[in-house]
C-alpha cells in the first residue's frame, strides 16, 4: 500500500466519508469489471459492487492496519458473487437471462479459484509497472492517460497533439502487451482491457 492509500485507509477507519468516496471512485469500476467477468448481468454486478462497499463501510473499524485494500475489496466482491452464483434464486434469474448451465458452473469454479490475496495484488502491481516500462514512451503515455487517468481518446489526442487514430493504435498495442503479461490475472485486471 503506498503512502496515499495508507492515509486513505487510516481516514476510512476513522469514518471519514470523503476518504470512502475516494476509495469508491478508485475501485468501483475495477470491481464491476471483475464481477462482470463471472456474472455478465449489469444489474447483478452493480449490486455486488454496492454490497461490497457497504460491507467495507460497516466493517471499517474492524480492519487491521496491514489490510491490503485491493485484496479486501476483491475478496469481498468474489465472495458476494460466489454467494449469488450458488444461491438458487439468483441461479434461476441467471438462467432466465439465457446464461447456460455449463457456463454458470465454469464461472463458479473460476471465481472460486481466483486469487485475491494481497500477494497477488503486489505481483500484479509489479507486472503492471514492468509492462508499462517496456512500452515505447509515447505508447506508455497514451496508455497511462487512457487507463489510469481515464481520459477519452479525443482528449488524449488533443493533449499530446496526435491523431485519435494514433491514440487508438497505442492503446491497442498496450492492451496486447498487458493481456500477455497479465494472462494469469485477467479477471482481476479486466478494467484495463475495456475499450
């Protein structure tokens, strides 16, 4: 956990709602794409993410000082998703929405084995940094603006004085590099690959 995250974590434990909002903004879309990989229903995935954050807020004072926030949130989302996938009522809803039984069983198995440990997130961070540094400078800049600052392609093109087509090419190249580097962690980093 970097210093900024550590400060946010301490503020959260002290019931600081602004810190909670920052954490929510930093992680909600990442959790959504993680859950959506296993339960491809927008409303269900959104509810799971909301439940995960409600649990975080309700248990904020119980969190240990060495808690890895990403690991805590992804593990919570994973457990919430598994509960729903195993719950008869939710299974019926999923079937009525045309997800076939074999796909659902694969999703349960894949989700149950997804590594959401603090170690996995440390390893992911190292792989992300290594992969970023391996990209050509312009490609790296475009990818960082797109994926980590969430800028639109047109905004990136204007800021860097390049064409939107060039921005798209750099993003595509970055996505390919990250898909290869993070192949063992794809559900946890699905948010990087959303076009």
